[in-house]
């Protein structure tokens, strides 16, 4: 995908006077105290035009952080700076920060076009300008046919596009996305994920995206900030950022056991796409060739969900499957399920039920076969 | 959905319920049907009756308007803001429901009576409460404001606070967010609360009669006709009042029904 020249980006918004200039964000020693939850000592730098993903287990803390950046919670300490200017004391309406919630939060009494126009109206834009810009952003997001519809008649993916358009049409200096894909089904999620990536490329907006999904973080984030939430005595719960880095760094060099547990043990590899005899393989650095289905070429990242890997004591012979022999090096107990790490090399982690663990009579050091479908290999 | 007569228990319950429903419907129906159209028409032509009905509608409307002006902000604060003594305020709003209405009338007289500070202060501007329209208005306001405030509060509580937050991030000030998001979304609840309050105000007797026997509102007129002339003379007025209230009530239910469909 090609980054569009700035003049074209502006014409997308159809307002020659506007400036869609991405901004940098700095958070310094930020504390937010709410009833039952505390945001602990947040320090974060987001570069202009960067796509930062905040990754953490399901919980309320990540939303609180985004809401604090947007000015919806007053911090008890610390400062928030946009392009170096202190905005800590500014009310949300003066910050120019767009917000997209997980369940869209569309205004139910307004149709899609009115929802999108809301921010422009609040700024007292002229009717002509409103119409032009709503049309332009609808074109960008491919939702022109939905403009007359009421929110309750929209599907999840459609509603989220409208919510995105509503946030983008006012040209926010910073876009905050709170689990924007989590409420969607898999197919819609992947489609919208690609869309987010494209829009970020085209507009170059600085974005902070919250998710609990590691795959989503890897696919979208220039950098990833890992968020941890834990009980904190009388204060209830508290949360903070424990590591920031590129997805690769987070994955390869987790700073703590928590990060390692949360992102580690999952099967993220880098490799090179090779096509031979009508088959597509990804050749890993370790030499292993993994059958995959992809249109990508060259260097790629690949991810295999632990639950897509099947373990067996004998080789599973099937053309659709990758099958490798390895040795069990680690077993992590997850209650009803177990995470089994198998050294091939590289190391794969498979998720199996306690029952199949017992059926297979597995133990550390035992030889085992692992198999997964070519279609279970996610490439990006 | 199960049918009404799914089993024996349902049938027993239906019979018991029917007794209660008859208890409500029968006397009302009896009153309305006891007087023929001619008698009803004669009642409508009775100037005293018409004046009382007009006064009642008007006074209750003013009471509702005052409650709207101050009660909607109160309802919003109760739904959104967290402050010490919130539960106390909620209790205070509900208090008029449990206080006997004649006691409410006495209480108002203690503050707005001729010899009181407030009564004399308003008197300077020519506003008199005892035996006058303002007295009727404050009596109706006092006893029926919980209906509007509670309905409006529930309406605001049903508005997702995140919608207001989104509005703020889109550049809406707290005022514009209220008028652009919170108020339109809570409007149906507020309106049905206002109609309920107005209808409740129409039927107020206890508090009104203590502050203002004259000018006569409909319930007081009804009482006076019954006391002075007996059941036969009070009955057509009662029939007329019941019919009017029924009409108002049906309109209210229609508005309520639309609200549910809109969701």
C-alpha cells in the first residue's frame, strides 16, 4: 500500500482549509483515581502518525486510560501533552481527540449521516461544508449507501464504520479506538482490520488502539504497549503499562513473566514465502517449511493459534496439514486446558484439553507429532 | 408466550385477578353509564362545572411547567452526578407520595399562608396563595412532582453515558451535549412523566382544599355538590371528570407505547 501524497489526503476530506496533521502525544507520570480502579503512573510517548496498540487482558483499565487521554477523567497527578502543549486541564471538547468505542456508541436518535455530521454541527460548520465532508468521509469508508439508515438497522461492521467516520470527519489530532473490533464476528473483524490499516496509511492520523487480542496488536501496531491490571488492596484494582516496544520486541524479549505469559508461548515466526511445484511454503529461519495459503510475497510474519495445533503420538498424514515431529519441553497448566510447548525447532505451543493430554499420555521430554492446517497459518 | 389458561393454577389466578379488575372497572363504568348523554351535555353546559374544569387543567399545567423547569435538571443530576446526600435527595423527592395530602396542604399553608414570611413577600408583588390560583398550583406541584422527576431520572439513566462522552470528544460542550444527546434521548420519558404529573395534578383534592376551597377545582366542586345536594347531583360531574381523565390516560399510554416501539 502506498502512502498518499498530502494534497490527496486533504482532498479526501473535501475541505481545502483543513489540515489533517497528525500529532504526537506525551503522557507524563499520569495517575487517575476512580472508585474501585486506579491508573498507576502512566508514561507513554506516541510519535506523530504512529499506530500504537495497548494490549492487555480484558478489564476496564485500558478504557480508563483512553478516556483519560480524551479528557473524560480528571487525572489526580501528571500531565498530558499534545505536540508539546499541556492539555491536562482542557475539557474533552477542546482537545480534538476522536474516540471510537467497542460497541460503536452511535446516537440512536440520529441516522448514519446525522451521526457522522454531529461533530461538524457541534463546531457550527456551514450546511454545505457538513454535506461535503460527510459525503467525502463516507466515500473513504465505503458507507455511502448506509447514510440514510438508523443505527439499530446497521450490522456490527457497518455501525463501526459509521462510528469511525463520525470520529474521523472532524479531523482529530489523535484517534482513540477502544476495542473497536472485539464485538465483531471473525470475518467482519478481519475486513475492518485491513480497513483500519488502510485508513491509517491514507490519513496518517496518530492512533491509539486498545485490544486484548495479540494477533490484532501484531497486525496493526507500529508499537505495542502491554497493560497490566491487578488487585491493589483498598483502592480496588489498579493498572499500568508494563512494557512498550515493537510487536517483535514484545514477543521476543518480554520484560516480565506477565508479558511472557500474555504474549509468549504463542506461535509468532518470521519467514520468507517460497513457491514451488504449485505449493506455497513459508521458510523459517530455522529451516522449517510451513505450508500456507497466501497471496503475500517475500518476508512475512506468521502466527499459528495454539488451539489450531493438534498433537498426536503418530504422524497425521494429510495433504492439507503441516506435520512436524518434536519434543515436549514445557507444559503450562491452564485449568481445563494445557499449553504444551514442543521444540521442533522452532518452538510451537499447542493448546490441548486435559483429556487429550491424558489420552496421549504425554510428559516432558516425550516425542510427539504436531499438525495444523495450511489455512490455520495467519500471515501478515 | 403461554396462554392465559395453560393450567389450573393459571385459571385460579385469572379468577382472582378478574375480581380486582372488576373492582376497578365496574364503579367507573357504572358512574359513566348512569347518566345519559342528555344529562352529560347539561353538565357540560353548566358554567360552574366548565370553569372548574378549565381552572383545574390550567393550574395543573402551570404546576407541571414549573416542575419541568426545575425538575428536569434535578433528574439529570440524580441520574448522572455523584454527590454526598444523593440518596437523601432521592428520598426527599419521593416524600410527597407518602405524606397524606391534607398534611401536605397544612405544611404548605405554614410556609405560604397570609401571615408567613414568604406569603407576605409574595404579597408585595400581589401574589396571594390562600384561596387563589397560586395556592392551587403549589398544592398540585407539591404532591405530583415526584411523577415527573422520577420518570425524567429514569429516562436519563437509560441514556448510555458513553453517548455523552462521544459527544464531548466530538466538540460538544456540556450544554450542547445535553440538548443534542441526553435530552432528546430522554424526551419520551420526560414527556410521559409530565403527562402523568399533569393528570395526577388534575385529581388533587386533599392539599388543594386546605389552601384554596375557592376558586373551585373539579374535585372540590364534586365534593361540594355531593355534600350540599347529594349523590344524584354529584354523579354527572363525576362521570364527566372520569371520561376526561380516561381520554388523557389513553393519550398517555399511546405516547408510552410509541416509546417502546422506538427502541
